[in-house]
C-alpha cells in the first residue's frame, strides 16, 4: 500500500525549492537599496524669492532624500514639504498664530524641479514677506538680506 502523504510532501518540497531562490533574490535586491524594498525617488528643486519692487531675486537649491542643497535649513524645509506631501499650496495651513501686518510689499515665490519623482512647478505672489514665510512654513526663508 502506498503512503498518501508522499505526493503532498513532494509538492510542498517542490514549492519550497521554488520559493527559496525567489526570497534570496528579494533579499539581495533589498540589500542593494539599503534595506528598503523600494527606494523613494529623490527630490531636487530650485527655489526663488523675487521682490518685484526691488527688481531683485535670490535663489537656492533644495534636495530631500537625502537632505542637502544650498538651502541654509534644508532639513526643516524638507520636513515641512514632507508634512504637506510635497504640495506647496498646503504649506502653512496649520499656521494660525503668525500675525503679519497689512503692508503691501509683494514677494513672489517659485519652485521648479521634482518632489519624489513628480514634477514641481510652483509660483505664487504673497502680499508681503511675513505672509509668504507664514504660508510656506519657512521653506523659502533663505534670503540673506
């Protein structure tokens, strides 16, 4: 009489032999990406602050994942963008405590580049620098003057 378990055990062993090389390949791919299953595309942008009345503009670069660029506080800027999901129009939505004057001294902010692989093309004019800073959580706060 033949043992009924033999075909079942053979099937399980065959399945394990197929699964183990696949697991090894996944583990090797994970090791190549620093232990992450999938690497998030980087973010690199050029940020600009223009003051139309003064006919001046200043620029900086910002990279996230890894954090870097010429931005003086890249870590805070990347953290703010991370909280907003990279949506510049969603920055500053939580800031209800900053009090700004009603003076009209327009400032134009722009950003071009990529956020986690998606294109970024942001351009907005605010009534004054205080409002711009509050509504963008300091992402554009890199001016030297």
